[in-house]
C-alpha cells in the first residue's frame, strides 16, 4: 500500500493498481461485510480491513489522501494502527485552503441489536465509552472512556491489537478470513489467557475503540459526539453510521481556523 497527497475536499480515495487503477471514494462506498473486519464496495471493486488505517487517518488529521493498493486488503501490519500513526507522523502534514467540516450530533440516538447496544449523544468533541463482556474467559468485562484527541489516540488506542479466541481460528480460516493471521499481528486467547504479551491490561476493549473510530470514518468527516457502546462490534458500528447518514440526524458545521490537512507532497509514495 502507498499513500499519496490528494486535492482539497476529495476525502479518502482507494485505488486498486491490480485492477487497472479502479478507484473507490470513501464517501461513495458501501459496507458489504462487517464480520471481524470492515469491507467496502463500490464501482465493482472491494477494499477490506480498512478500519485501522481509517482510524489513524481520521484522528491524526488527514482529510484528503489517495490510498493506492496492489490487492483487495489493507496490510494488517501488527494488528493495530500504531504503524500507520508512526509513518503518518514521519511523513508530516500540511494545511490546505479548505475549511474542515464536522458532523455534529444534535439529539441522542440509540441502537439495540440482539443484546448489543450503541448510542451517541451531543458533545463538542469526540468521546468514546466502550464496554465489552466475554464472561467465562480471560477477557471478562472491560470498560474504557476517552476523549479521542490526537495524543490520546496515538499513545493509548492506536497500539491496541486485534484479538481472537484460539477455538475461533479454524472456523475463520474455513470462511476465508484470518488467512495471514499469526501471533505477530493478533492477540490469540486460549483457555489459559493470551498467548502474547499484552501492551495494556485492557488492550481488548481499547482495540474495540480503535475499530469504532475507523468505522465512524466512513461518514467522511470528523464527528462531534459521545459514543457509548456495549458489546457492539463492526456490524453494530455500521448501523450507527447508517443512522447518522439519515437526513436530520446530524448537522454539518465548520470550525473557524481549522482547515483540511494532507500529507506533505515531498512524502508522496511512502510505502506501508
């Protein structure tokens, strides 16, 4: 994968080099799969496992970028967003001559699906409160609540890796998922606990926050609101995105002095 600067107001555009340069704009993409990862589709192409990259781009302030890929999936890296954050910092950003628009939630909304819940409430910044519950396992119940500004994301959320249970691995691979999965890019939990060394005692719920931020990036602009999630996941996140896209659900606002940001032109072609 290679990231390139893009023109103002263009947003995130995925380009599939292996498909003669076919492109997909994030604003026009549809979620066609939200099982363990988020897969987008549009104009006859698909792009999968986008959430970690999109989370890094959104919170690190990259509004406009071309994501050039040589296959259908964003590289998994170490299973977190930390490598993307590091390389974005190395590339550097510059401001463009365009105002940054935000999606502000004016009224609370709540979604409940089969015991899983997600809600969003008005707030002047993005805050996430997330709870997961895996009773009878090492993970158990974990809760975290954070305002997602750049430093907090980079230090406390981005390094959290994706995870799965050992007994799930065979089933995932039979469905064509996690084929490149290993202890180098995921936390694997067996009956005795994690088979990897954890980066945080509550790394599991921190990764769910990471996934949520990446899925909310599908809205195409930063969101202002307090998201409260209980045992949610990609598919529930997608329902919230759909609800926020409905007319009247949220208001587009402009904050003075905050312009769109793009990668430094000199860093065009930095590879991941």
